[in-house]
C-alpha cells in the first residue's frame, strides 16, 4: 500500500505542476479579456479567484507530499478550501444566469472562511466540503433551468456534467478525509484538481467558442418574449439580406450587439428572433454561415490555403475555424476539400 501511495505521490507532484501552470495560463487569459462578449465582470472575477485558490491548494499539496507539511491544522489551507467552494459556486452561478448588477450580500458566500481560523482542522475540513456540497445542490437548480437547451448545447451540458462529477468525487474525498488519512486525501484531491484543469484546457482547445455558446444557452433559457411588437417576417428578411448580400459574418468582430444595431433591434430581440426561427443561438447561427461560405471558397479557390479561407469568412484563428468546421460538417476543412474534389465537387455546402 505504501509503494502504491509513493507512485501516486510522484504522479501527483507532476500533476501539481501541470495544475499551477494551467491556472497561471487561464488567469492570464482571463486578465487579457478572454471570454464571451459581454461576460459579467463579477463572473470573471470569481473565475480568477477560483483559479488562484486552486493553484494555492496545489502548492500546499506539493509541500505536504515533498516535506510532510501538515495541512488540516493550517488555518490558511482550510480557508482556501472555503474560498474555492464559494468561488466555484459564484462563478458557475454567474455563468448559468444572465448578467445581473452586483449585490454586496453575495460576498457573504465567502464569510464561512472565517471558521477556518476558529475551528480545529478535524472539524473545519469536513465542514468546508459540506459547505461545497450545499453550493453544488444550489447549482443543480440552475442546471435544471437550462434543460430546454440540451438539444442545441450538448457540449456545454456534457462539460458541466464532467465538472460536476469531479466536484462530487472531491466532496466525497473531503468528507472522508479523516478516514482515508491526510496523505491519501492529498493525492486524491490533487489528482482530481489536475483532471479538472485538463478538462478545462481540452474543452477550450477543442471548442474555442465554448464560452460564447454557453452564453447563448443562458440567454435562450431565460429570455422572455421581446418580439410582441416586432414584424418578425420583415426582421427575418432583413437578417437574411445582411448575411447573404452584405456578408456580415465575414466581420471577425461581429457581435450580437453590433448585428442588433444593424437590425434596429435590441440584443435580446435579435437573440430571441434567431433562436425561435432557427432553433440555435446567435453564435451558432454565425458559425453556420461562416462554415457554409468557407465550404464554397474551399471548392472555388483550390489554390487558397485553408487558413486564408477561414480568415476571409470571419474566423479569427485556425483553431476556431477547424473547431467550427468539424462541429458543423463532421470533418476538417482539408479533408472536406479533398473529398469534394475526389467526388467531382459534388459535395454541397450546408447552406
């Protein structure tokens, strides 16, 4: 058993290094403004707090494994457990709801961290994880609110399910900490944090537009009808002209707000119009038009590079282009061009 724990300890130290590096990378991206247009600043702040607290926890785990530093009797470590639980809840709450004005009382979610400095570790550690359990249960209510969007946002739902499964394992491990022992707890918790970081990075690399798509899901789920006084047929005709004649999708900076201004609608009205007419969110609708245009160009200009085609239709990077093309057509652009050429250019664009 000791040998097994030693092997896991070595793997855990490597996982800690990966986690800290990933956290720093994501913090830099967050500070640089990465995220969907109009993302709530409060949500971004809680996300940064979550990343920083997880990195600090991993540093403490490495110290325990390498130097035998006790954790459960360190108030700062226990406080970080409370902070991570509260930040996890606040970040996902903000991500699963429309942007709302800041409220001072929401900061009270962090108030229980004071218990870390007044209670013994054997009580405070399980309490911190019980605190996280309560937050997870509150999040389930918000996930249930998005159930109507599952057909169009399967990746987002699967992503949240993955993070929820990791959180459940962490909670179970934390509540059993006194039974499994501190070292086994540290190994298990540190590895689960690393898995969470790996999942987050994989999702962002595989689906670079995931934050924007998740924002679409939230807008659609919470939207009240705003089209009562809108001529929907005329609005849809105007929208079609903007995409087919003006090719607004080719603007890499196109946003829901900027398109709504061209349409003389509010962003909420345009979001509802697209969702009700096409069954998808704004981001997906734009991606579909960009991919369809890319399909046509890939066949019409066989000597143009795949990247130049993607940039010409509005994608900002090769990774965004490839991810959207694969999502919508099921294959990468180069393979689509070759298959279509082999078939005598009989493969028709999606739109």
